[in-house]
């Protein structure tokens, strides 16, 4: 009989180019702290930088560039991932030129092969977007540029066309309320697919919309996002991650599929149901959810549109 771990390794090799859930830097730190394993489905992880609107002038100050850059370099050195920068922002935030300079500078490290270019404002025309992208590429010739836009950005089709013109291979979307912006998300992702550009969806929070009947991981997967990552809660509170299960609705991990993963010779259910250390179990559940979601999201059978939408009523 083939070991479950071997099956998992085979599965990863066969699905490297398919949709994956990216770990945040906090996930990697927790995994190391508790001796857990995050399966590496792709080279990317996400560094989440929270930008409090009332303190943005302090957070995005030139005085913090070196310390933030060093943090990203340390993460890259300690964890063998290529880190993407996810700025957790207030909805529709417009960047000043100084703030855009800060965002670019903290990614100025030879350790990184990619740089995220945040659109100055979602109201920008495609001409403004092209000007910003062209200047950014001229300053960063030897790295891959990944534009980042709000899900509701103005003239999304025009901006994707500009990205294609400049040989952009990946484009990141800032996820907002699915109920409010489901049409925007679907349109953005479908047009990226048509253009042959890989999509990244930043900022999923599966527990934020408590009235829904399904995990918020589901919408970007249904709309065929290539990479998906979660947010980090404001105020440092815990953010339980809800598991994707093979019936498309979320369940608590205690009731979920057995999965492929074995940790130190123990089946995942043996660890989940062990109540001796709540802190350990909480961290394990989050790491395990990332692993299981990556296994399951490729095998799930999509519901018809009316069934899917009823999950969010």
C-alpha cells in the first residue's frame, strides 16, 4: 500500500500549475514554531503588511524602509519561498508618491525575483496605469513586475490589455466583499485568463462574512484564480481558516475529510481531536487547512451557478 505522504508528493508534482492557496509569513512562522509542515505547491508565500489609515504616514515612512526591507530579506532567508507583498489597506485607498516610493523601496532586495506594483488609485485611467507601469518597469528591469489593483478598479479590461502589452505574466487583485463585488471579481479573473495572465487574489478572510454558508476561499477558486492568499486580522486577533471540503460547503476540521497528509507518522485526525494543547491545535488547524485546501480545491466538482449563489444568500 502506498504511504499517504507519498501520494501527497505525487499529487503536488502533478498539480504544480493549478490553483493554490499561498501561506502568509505568519503561517510560516507558526509552522516552524510548532514543527509543522506546509506543503510547497509553488515558490510563493505572502508577506502581509497592515496599513492603518490613521497611521499610514508613520507606517509608510522613509524611516521604516530599511527595517521593513530587512524583514522581507530575513523571511526569504529563513523560509525558502519567494515573497509577494500584500498591503492590507482601507478600501479604495489612494497612494501618494512618497507612499508608492516606500512600497517600491522595501522590495528593493536582490533576494526577491518579483516586485508588486500597487496601482496609485483605482480611479486611474488606463493611460495613467500605463505610465505608472512603464516607469516602474524601467526602474526594475531585472525582476518580474506584478501589478496590484482593487477588485473594482476602473477600466479593468483596458488595464489588463496594457499589462499584456508590457508582457506582464501575473496580476494581483485585492479581494473585497464577495457579496458586493462578485461580478467585479468574476470579470477581472475571466479577462486575465483570456489574456493569458496568471491571477493572484490577495486578502481572503473566510470568517469575515459570518452570514454565508460557504468558505470565502470558494469564490476565487470557482472563478479559477491561480493563487489565493488570506489576510491577517486587525488587532492581532486569531483568524480561524475554514476548510474546503469535497461537497463545496465548509465544515469544521473535526468533521472534514481524512485528507492525504500525515504529520510525524500521525493521521491528521489524531492530532485535531487531541485536546491536550489548545494553542497547538489552533495553529495546527490553520496550517493543516492550507495543506488540505491545496489538495481538495482541484478535485471539487463545481456547483451550478444557482446552487453556488444560494450558499451566499
